[in-house]
């Protein structure tokens, strides 16, 4: 128990230090000849993303980059996102942009189905797949491309949750800005692929070596599987030095819970042993274990040890939240504490089943991350 406590606290502190160092670094090739790398940006859309879709998409029309195209895709003509895109295309007629309607059924993953036409009709080899709920600065694309290198297969980013407007949103932001950011970067340090589809750049020529986008339609985590496939081709997954910003807005506790049940069951399907020991590396359980073992062995007060543990852990998370660019408001501390209290019940819920609810569909998860529709 003492070893687990010490390991959990050490991983948190050192993981935070590594994350801060990485997020403070400059992209490695900012002097690269950007004009040599034209980019096709693929934006699969569904609905009006909590009423934020126009603001989220408009930044892509304002990118400061020599040569790129925007390919928006919706599965159906009646999708509300279609009108948002059409209005933006009319507002920015000088930007090369297309709207593609209609999905291709290559598997139970609806996002991949929505991407197939864009992937296959993109003009350029370098593809940037970008989710609908992220916002970018004018220099975003330059800073992504600055991570390209001969040995790089995929460039991704940690996700910074910004501007929550509800308690569920604060819970979401705390998970994104601490737990997920830290462990994505720890995975990179351990040479393990960890790719997030919110921002994912790859070469179509390289991807076609493992069958292209169509082969990913059988998996829930098409992003992770793309990183794994690139690794088997001898190419690295790289996390860029800037986080990608997700506007959270109104987000219910139910939304938060369902999303993290999906992500948790995905982790369970892909890496069962790490999932089984995951609760031991949360702030509350490891802290209680450490407090009692320090009391039993060294007669230190339980409350004092637990308080020390939570202060160190909380301060580490606070530093990471600030570095990720999230605003600091009073609910942050409350959301941090609530997140830690719900970690075990959430883990138990994840452990109790293998189905996930995604985009209105119930999907059955199998070992390895493959899915089938119920």
C-alpha cells in the first residue's frame, strides 16, 4: 500500500512537471517551408454543437496559412450543420471550402462513415481531421505542421476544456485539463501511441499503407487505432506543444457521465490491466491508502497525511489547469473535489458493462476496441 501511494503521488508530480515542460516548448520546426505542405482539413459535423458551431468553425476560415482547403461533411442533407457551413462559405468566398453530403457505411463508427468521402476526395496528401467542437487561432495550422518530420506518422494534441457554463461542464474541464492531458503526455514519454481525434494530422499516403480511413470504421476509437497502425509502420505519434481548445459551454452532469463511461469502457477494452488498477492511482483512494499506512507504520495522523496528499495533488492539477489555458474561477476547486469523489463510482459503472451510447446509437464494445451496433 505504501508503494502504491508513493507511486501514485510520484507519477502525478513528475507527470505534471513533464506536461508543463512539454506545453512550454516551441514547435520543433517553426522555420519550416510551410508552402511545401498544403493541407486538406476534414471537418465531420453532426448538429449545431450546443449552438457553438458557427463560432467553432469560423476560426478555420481565418487560418494564416499559404495553401489549405476545408472539407465539411454531414451524413444527411437535413443536418442543421449544413446551413451553418453554407453561411460561412458565403461569408468567406475566398477560402477554398467544400460541403460534402452523405455518409458511406464502412462499419458501425458513424464519424468514420462521415469522413470517407472527404478523405477520398481531398486534394492534398496531408490531412488534418478536426472535430466540430474545437476552436483555433490563426496560427494553429502553422504550429501543427511545424511538428512534421520524416519519422512522424500522426500529429495530435492534448485537449483543453474551456469556458464551461454549468457544473457538468466544470467536471468535464477538470478531467480534460488534468487527468487526460497528463496521461496522454506520460504515454508519449513511454513511447506509447496516444492519439485524440479532435486534432489529428496524417499523410494519406502513409495511412493507405494500413488500408486508409475505411479500415477504422470497425473501431470506436478510430484515432487510437490510427496511431497504433502508424506505429506498426514504424512511424511515431507526436503530441504538439499547444493544446487544442474545446469550447464546453452548457454541459449537464449526465452528458459528462455518459461521455466518460464511453471513454472508460474504451480504455477497458483496449488495455484491461491498466484499467483494473486505475482506481488506485486516483487522488482519493491512493491518499486514503497512504494516510492509513503512514499511521500504521509511523504513527502519523491520518488527517494530516491525507491533507498533505490532497494539497500536493491539487496543486499539481492547478498548475496544469493554468497551463492548459483554462480560466480560474471558484467552481474549479469544487469541480476538482467532486471529480475525485465520483472517480470510483464512475469506474464501477464503467466496469459493469461493455456498451456505449454515442451519437444516439448504442454500440457493443469488444476486446481491442472493435464495435458492433445493437
